[in-house]
C-alpha cells in the first residue's frame, strides 16, 4: 500500500490520539489507585548527618545500603521551639506529636501539655506499635513515642507512662527504671537477655538487652542485636492484620558524636546501615511498608577534611561536643516514599505519615 500524505496524516493523528488516551488513562490510573501504606517503620539514627553517613561510606568499597536502597531523599530542618539547636527530646517529639517543642520535652507541647503521639494515635486506629532502641527505653528518643513528661530527666515517670500505654513491643535497655510486675500487669511478657530474640512469639512484650542501663557499644560486643531486635519486632508486630508502626533507633551514633570519637561514630553508622538493609529487604517483599530513615539532628558538627589512608577512613574534624543546626537527610523507601522528597521541617515527617495513612491530627 502506498502511503499517501493524507493517510499518513490520518495515521499520525490516530497515533497521537491513542498516545493521548493511553497517557490520560495512566494518569487516571495513578490518581485512582494511591499506593496503600499498611505499615510504617521510622528509623532514627540519632545524631546522623550527611557527614556521619559519608564517613562510614568512605570506609567501604560498595555503596552504603541506605544509599543504594532508598528511593527518595529529602532534608529535615531540626530546630526546636526554643533553640536553633535541638536536643533529642524535642527532636523525637517533633516526629511523634508533629509540633515543635522545647529542648528536653518528652511527648508534650511547648506549653508542657501532653499531646497524642503517633504510636498512640495509630494504636487507637488498630495498628500494632513497637520501639527498638540501642539505648535505654526511657531515653529521650524512644520515650518521646509513649511518654508525656516535662523533662527527659524523669526516667521513673517516663517508665510509668509505659504501663497501660499503647506500645505493644519494646526492645532495648533501661530495665532499672521499670517495674517488671507492672509491665506484666499491663499485659507484656518480660524478657531479660538478648540471646533469644529469634524465638519470641508474642503480641505484647518488652525485651531488655541485659540488666545494665544501656546496651553496649557495637565496638564493645553488641553484635547483631540491633538487626535481631528490629526483625523480632517486625515479625511479631506483623501478626496484626491492620498493620503496625515501629520506631527503630540507632541511638549511639549520637554518643560517638558527643565523644568526638570517629571509630565510635563509624561503627554505629555501619551497624545502623546493616539494620536498614534487613528492614528494607523485608519491606520489599511485603510491598505495603513505608520505611523512613532520618535523624533528629546532627551531632558533633562533623566535617570530613581529608582522607587517612593508613586507617582507611576520612580525617574527621568535630567542631563541637554537642549537636549542630545543619539539616539532616531523610531517606524513604516504599509506598508513599515520594512524599519525603524536598526540604521541610522535622514536624512534617509526622504530618506526612498521618497523610499517607489517611488520618488527620483530629483522628
Ligand atoms: Mg536518642
Ligand atoms: Zn545527643
């Protein structure tokens, strides 16, 4: 058949029309079927700024897991209500209640009023809730998800807020602040010792690393506790058919920063990164789990000012023993992860999670 100009024009017009229909179809398809988020895992590397990630990256030939697995990247601005430099109480409370509050606050507003945390809101909506921490469970970051206290120093009162609360599964340290009889009364099995995390099969439990206030540093033999604890929490929380919300904290990256100890920082980041790999690989198979990896703030004002070939790590210069005000990366994987691209306040991480679960602050 000879292609006349006229048939050619007609064919092109048809092709264009088809393309346009196909495009509008696919747009409609995307708009009509928002990807469902069933589970949310919020991973907080306490004190982990871009320099901490980059220092760890420079010690290995392959890409960090978080760098290769995350789908979207954003930046979180970390100031608190009363200070450009946040502490971990205000930093975690920004995530848990979606409001800026004062340094030292635990689950309360800047006027010290208790406000519902994400864990509480989601528990009421039928989600199972969990916490995993490589420090004591009454420490500022995990505490901000279940307690409502005017000061992070009130460990006993913080522990008291756990009983009869909304956390189904908690794994970390801090046994000395808890009354195990009260934990059992509130329906939690209590485990002391970290060797049997694989075998726990319970809807409600608290597992303490040992009798010390905090689990040890990774460099001092913590082993695969962070990974095992995270996967034990996920396995048990996932029994709930309505999904779960889990906060996992790499707590001691911050402590390495406070001590200006480069090996402490790098080893804790690497441990956190291998936990991220296990968590995302689980989420990949699950398909309905959003994983967010971020920090409450940067610690140490770290800069990388050269490379130390002898020790196979960057030359790391800490400019402070405290936190800094630089925004921190937010990595996201899974359904809804595109919402975490951009530059925003830390409180918006809370808001985006609620939005993806089709809830508002009034729920
Ligand atoms: Mg912390
Ligand atoms: Zn700190």
